C-alpha cells in the first residue's frame, strides 16, 4: 500500500485519533492492539466480551451466511437477521407466479410456517489458531511453481486433523499474501429456514438505480432460523430438528444513533486488494474492468427484455440478474473512482518511496521491477482471461456444457470405469437441476450470439481457437453479426443440452460420440482448450511471480514502518472494523446527512417505475404515523444510516453494533464516491451503508404483523 497514505494515516492517528478510527478489517483474535483505541472511541465492552474462546462472547452471535454473506443471531431460538439481497436466491426459489413471496413478502407466524432451503449453510466460528510456523515449515525450500499445490496440501492436512476427530468444519487461510497462516474451526449448520422477508419493493427499494449509492432508502433485510438436532448440533434438514439454542445472541437497541457515536461491524468480508500495485490498477482501469462491464451489459439487456414479458420469466431470472447487475455497477464505479481519486498516481508515489527504501536491500530492491516486468507479458493475455470468464462462460449454456468435461474424460478412458461414469452422471444431474431453474432459451441464444461476436472482434486473432475459423465459414450471412446469430441458432436447434428431457435421456445412456459432436459442447470445449493450452500458462506464470513478489512487498512495507498496525486483506474470515457514525460531503457544496427516513421513501415513490414502487400498506402506516415504539426524531421512521466502518462484499448482513454491544443496524452496501475502496481506502469518502434496526423491527412488527418474532427478541428501549 502506498506510503503517502500510510504517512497520512499515521499523522491522522496522532492528531485526530479521538474522533475516528475507520480503516482496517481486524482479526478479532489480534484485537488487543486496538482495544485501547476502541475504548477511547466509545466501546464499553471488555476485550473478552468481544472475542473469547473459553467463554461465550459476541463472536458466537456472528454467523457466516451461506459462504458469501454475514448474519447475526438475535434470539435464544437461533433467529438470524441478514440482508434481503443475501436471502434473495432462497426467496426467489420459493416464489411462483401464484405464491409470489419475492413480490409480496412472507412472514412466518409459527415455526411450522418456516420454509426449508436445500444447500444453505450457517457457520459459527469456534476458534482460530496461528498455524504459520507449521505451514512455513512445510513450505520451506519449495520451488515457486510448486508453492500453490504444496500450500493446499498442508492446508488440507491441518483441516483434516480437525474434521477427522470432531464434527467441526475447518479451513486454513493465507494472510498478507502468505506472510501468515491461520486455522479457523467452525460449527456448520445446514438446516436453515426462511422465516420472513419484506416484499422486494422494500427489501430492494431503489433497485439498481440506487444500488451502491447514498442517500439510500432500502429495507435490505430478511430473517432466517438455524435448526439443530435434539443435542443442539448441526444436522441435515429433518422435520424433527428444533431451533438452535445459541451460546450468545445480540440484544437490539432502538435508542437510535447520533453522529459520532461508536459503531463496529463484525463479519466476513470477502476480498480486498489494498496492496495492489499501480501496474494492476492500470490494467483494471484500461482493460479488464471496462470489458467486464461491456460483456455484462449484453447479458443484462437480453435477460431484461425477457423478464419484462412475464412474471414467471422474471421470477426465473431475477436472482441471476441481480447478481450480475450488482457487480456490473460495481466495476463501473470502481473504475470511475480509481480515476477520480487518482489511485494510480498515489500508488506510483508510494512505490517510488518503497524503491528508495529498498535500494540497498537485496531482498527487496527487485520486488517492484519484477512485478512490473511480469505485467508486460500478462498484459497481452489478461483480456482473454476476462473473456473466458465473462464472455465464453458468461453464456450459461456454454458454462453448463463445459461441466460435461468429466463425463467425456470418463467415457474416453481406455479402461472404462463405470464408477467414474456414474459419478460424473450424478454430478451432471445435480448441476442440471440448478441450471434449468434459471435457464431461458430466448435470451441465452441472443447472449451466445452477441458474446461470441464480441470475442471475435475484441480478442487478438492470433489468440482465437481454430474453431473460430469454422464459425466464420458460415455462408449465406450478410455480416459478422448475422454469422454469429446463425451460429447460435444452430447451437440452440441441435444441442441436446437445451432441453432437460434430452439431457436426462442422454445421461441414461451416455455416448462419447454424441457428446463430442454436440454443438454447445464442441463450441465451449474449443474455446476452453485453447485457453488452457495457449493463455492459461501465461496467466499462471504471471500469478506465480506476482504472488511471490507481492508477498515480499508486504513484508517489506511492514519492515519499512515498524510502528504501523497492519491489517490483512479480506479473505472471507471473521473481522471486526470499528469507527463511528459519520456524514460526508460527496462534492463541493453538497452535504449528505448521516441518516434517511420513511418520508424519503415516500419522496422517491414512483408508481410507474418498479424499482420505486411503495406498497399500499406501507403508505397507510406512514399516513397514520403508526410507528409504534420505533419512531425516531420528528415522529418519522429512520430507514438507513452511514458509518465510516471499513467493509466490503461478504460483510452484507453484518451486524452494526454500538458501544454497549447492542445491534443497531445491518450493513448492506458501500457508497459511490468510494467504489475504489476494495483497492484504496479513502477516509474522506469511504462509508458503510446500514439499514436501521428500527426500520427492520417496524417492518416485522407493523408491516408484517409478525409479533411472534418481536417477542423472541430482546429489545432495549432506554
Ligand atoms: N451492492 C450491494 C452489495 O454488494 C448489494 C445491493 C443489492 N441491491 C441491489 N439493488 N442489487 O453488497
């Protein structure tokens, strides 16, 4: 990370330390170094109340939700709060045109109403442990190109020791690019039921227009419950399971917050790249980010056209659409803010300082020049790599077709092993069940045509697979566009993968020739094999150099500033970030408040735009000022607020906790002006957008009428 910024931060800590802390996603096990500062900022709990492995502590109420979000336990019956956008897939999966809970909402009035969700998980951290010495010993002397494989091997060995002798789940993670390694032991629950959700006109209010932006008026929450067996242990779904009795659940404060109040966010941030070099930023800004946006644009437009035709198609594609749209806008914003905040220039300045410091240090002097040099080659192939993921595999039929690879391998084997074939078939059946649930033929045919044409136009010809020339031989076509339309039409007419019934028939009696001649399979295999043979080796070689040198870079930065407290990039492990409620000014002459209200929801209402519809019942409550105990200032309901906590994707659904350890909100987004935040933390602009817990409770109580849930929780009024 850049030296200028580090310098500024040090300065900032020394001078206005008492006002804010902001940057940093800290491992709770190592919080001791930050504890005094947290107390100064307003934390009233002891360090042991935050994290303790022998006694129950706050960490026991923090739950990793489905491997991609965070949730928190709010009752002694395992009741979980998370974001609406984290429950979205499950909510959409339970929705049909006749029982449409995505649009109408759902409020379980008894345990029996709660809806079961296959393939869902909720994991609670039992403990974490520094295993650096052990991993380093295993990696000593290993060659750079063997390193990844050896690392995975020792990770697996350590994990297996836990899983073999307990019912726990375990994962080892690398920190600071292999400068430290920690083991995480979890209790992983898999019987997770949907308890309540507002209609998406509340849970996703503002839609993609407001996404990644403040001021925000979204009730981004949903409610689930962990079920366990009679011994309170994880168990697969069973009607005999009972609500989980947690070690700890969060009390909820409805007292409200003022600007400057202490807040912390406890959760599972997914990925940041704060130590990225200027070379990586240049590649992202110039090439890979814009390409990702253009390619996603094609998918989104094609899906939207079909979604607008009927409710059933809309429900089929909603979840997929939301996922792709979320990061489509993310990459637009990240590129814009990397430029606006001159992050490339910042990084260059700090790299210059590092080089000066490293000049006479053989271990570090060649670090940055080596990375720069590696980018020279990688720059030629990086776009192709993006196209592999976002273009070729962006076509869902192509991605699905590629999953037949293992079956092909098993059928091709000299000594055919029916166990291998059966295994591949079973896997394909399971993949197919998921695939056809969100597959729409009309949009995907268009997508295949446009995306393959994009590949033809934008990827250097000397990197094309030989099969591209076959496609181009298409006679009777007026122009390139028509060539690819005809190509896609042929795939959709002749592939057995278009209809589930044909796939079922094929899988009942799999045939190698039929698979190899299938046009969808043939297409994706040609492009994929070309990638693996001609492009991936360059990407891998780059990765090896970049990883090894970045590891040294971070080590060097730490040596260069021995007094600075470093935090590791996010990697889906439990972190705590602390700071306070803070307003901001997005640009000259404009000031944003730190909170929004229900009045703002009514101001944004637009009955003609589905993103801004307001349910009649909510308007009625608003007009009658029927706010119960949840009203804030001016007899209004506070909807959302912002803090300067340091979060990223994966933190979605994380509890925002006040100085007394009480839940005050749920983190659900970042703001536009700091979209470069995963690479560069800018304390002037970086904010966390949170839904106010009073809005959540008001919805559950007054809108949903689920007083059964309210009475389960421990609500602190004064
Ligand atoms: N940007 C949010 C995040 O990634 C997701 C918000 C979901 N809402 C939406 N309109 N897509 O955490």
